[in-house]
């Protein structure tokens, strides 16, 4: 088994249902009729032996790392920047979003090799958003930091484009 | 400088420091290890992601 970097397919349909709100809140009709609600986005780490990919529909503890100071479910992602959309032509454009800060797991010991982070929406029943892979790592009484790519049309963490 | 280790905080002067990096199309990663004799007592990793999943969308023609 192996993990595969991908957009979670279920996320695409859920977007059209308005089930995810990344960044600053604007929707007032889901949790409250009077004020917008912001979704909490989280990041969980997975073992290199796990199977997390486009077919993943929600956070799962199966295959997740375990270790000192790591809490099941991972950490909360700083979600303070609203998605942006830009036209690239009269018929095409890109919508994109990147967390506004690095994702950090502080003073953890993760002895079994891991290579994947799953971004998911903990407010909306832990619905999966995207899967990101990197070289296999372990951490010993140290900090694991994931620095986000630049929030641009070509490098943002999540990009949805028409061509 | 004090370093968190599996034996608690230790002064880095007592430890051997090793560093490494990986740079490819997907990521730029650096790691720092501290060793006490032949035992790994600390390892921190910093991954900077370069690429991300990309999804293309399409509006169907009507008529």
C-alpha cells in the first residue's frame, strides 16, 4: 500500500453543496442564520504504509501516525486567508487557497516512517479535502514543520482550474 | 543551547549534531539530528511543500 498525492474526489462534489468554507467565513445559512461560521481545518499525518488517496472521503485513524505528544486527528490548520479566484483568460481561471501559516507538530516522537498529511474539515464531519505526500520521515523528540507553498495561481496548496 | 531529547533537555555541547537536506520537485526538506554516542536522541524535520494537487474543472456545452 502507498499514499498518493491528490485532491480528494468527494471534496469536489461537496464544494458544489457548499459544505466547505475555507478561509474567512461568508456563509450565514449553514450553522447560523445571523452570522457566518468558520470551518476548522485540520491536518493528520499518515504512515508510509497507509493508503490515503483521492478515494479518501474523510479523516480516518487507520494508518495514522502514533507517538509521544501526537494527538489523533492531528493539529488545527491556520485558516485565516480566504480563497482567491483569478481569470487567466476570457474562458478560464483558477481558484486557489493555502493555509496562512505552517503546520507544526511540536516536540513529538514519531518512530515509524510517515510520508503524508491529510487536510480535512473537522467542522463538517471530518470530510477529506486533499492529500499531500513528501519524503518518508521520522521525528525523535523534535518538531515536524510543514511549510506551505506560496499562495499563487500555480503553487497554492489547493487549486481548482478551468482550462 | 538546550535541546529536547529522549532523555529530557540536554546542552548541545554534549551532543553530536548532524544535518541533512533533500531538494526535489515536490519538496525542500531539512533535518537536524543530535546524537549521544551512538544513540539518536533528537530529530527535527522541516518540509517545505512545492507542489500541490491540481484539479481541472469544465463547464459542459449546452445545445
